[in-house]
């Protein structure tokens, strides 16, 4: 329900939009898609084995971001049903409608049902959420590829990463200029789109301050191979350590055996020493007796 004396919905209806839906799709979806393909295929090293994987996850993240943002935006629009700033210009209330009372859509005389019902789909802004979803994803991608958040990054790199967000902001501002939305619709739409695109980007890429922020996460197959390789290396290391220990024990045992044998021989020699001394003493006594 609405009131005719509500100044928030008394703005004129713009027949020609500054950024129509088809242009918003072109700027926010088609253009980032082309740039991402060029950057991951033509600008990446041709000998890189993960170039195909990088292209796949990058485009997949963009598509997921755009689709999920569109779904959430339409869901909130239909569930909330907030009137647009140009609702009265769309509705064209019948003459004699009380201006100080709450009325319904029944007082509207607009014949175009799409134009009329679209007047209750103000919150959040679809243009803003879609623009920050597509162009925001491109901005995050360029920030990671150019290492913009690292210390002493080039100013031109920062401008290149910031340019998509500026374009998204201009698209959002145009919705206020066309009286399709107010500042709250645009702000919430931009926050929704950028939140979804950030989560989608981080699903496939590490943080923007990471050392390898320009490389996506490894696929499940590559991760499984690396884990198997680590397991084989650890098993081989354990086996090698086991052999060294066994060999060491054998050497020690051999040394102990040698020591035991030498000790026995020395003991036997020491036992014969007193006997030899006694025999020599008896022979000396016999020589000393006179015949």
C-alpha cells in the first residue's frame, strides 16, 4: 500500500534509461568475460601446464557470481516489494483518489502490467548488484594477477585494478539519476553483489595478499596426486631409515663379537703367565744346588 502525498514516490518516470539492461549485461558480464579469457589464455605463459585449469576456474567463478547474485536479487525484490521513487508516475492514479489515505494498486490506471508491477521492485537495485558482481570479480582478478596489495606496488597497477569498480559505481549512480532507486537500494545492491563475487573468487583463488595470489587452487586430481606423492616419499624415507638402523645394529653386534673373542684370548694368555713363572723359578733353584 502507498499514499499519494508520499514525496518519496513522486519522482518522474524516465522512459529512456542511462544504462539499459542490455548495456548493463554488456558492461558487467560480456566485457569481464572477454578480458578474463584473454588474460588467462593469451597473456599466460604457453608452457604453463595449469593454464587450462586457470581459465576454467576463473570463468566458472564469474558465472557462479553472476547467476547467484541475480537469483538473490530477484528473490529479495519479489519478497520485499518496496515501491520505486517513480511509482506514482507509473501508477497514474484515478481521479478522486484520496491523497491522505493508504491505497492499493487498484487505484492505478496504467495498462502496461510490466511497467506497473515493476514499480514495486525497488529494493535492492538489480543493476548495482549485477554490476558489482561482474565488474567486482574482474577487479579482484586483476588485483591478484597484478599483486596490487603488495608493498610498493606500481600506481598504474592499482588504477587498473580499481577501474572496474569505478565503472560499477557509475552504473549504480545512474539508477538514482533515472529515479529507479534511492541511495539505500543502490548501496545494498552493491554490497550484495560484491559480497557474492568475493566469496565466489575466494572459492578458487587464495587471498589477495598471499605470495601466489595469481595462481588458483589446485584441482582435486592434482591435490590427490600430490598427497599420494608425499605419502610415497614418506614411506620410502621410513624404509630407508629402517635399513640404516638394521645395518647399524648388525655392525655393533659384529664389533661386540670381535671384542669378546679378543677378551677371551687375552684371558687365556693371562692364565698361562703364572705357570710359566713357576717353571722358571724351579729351574733356577735346581741350578743353584751343588752336585
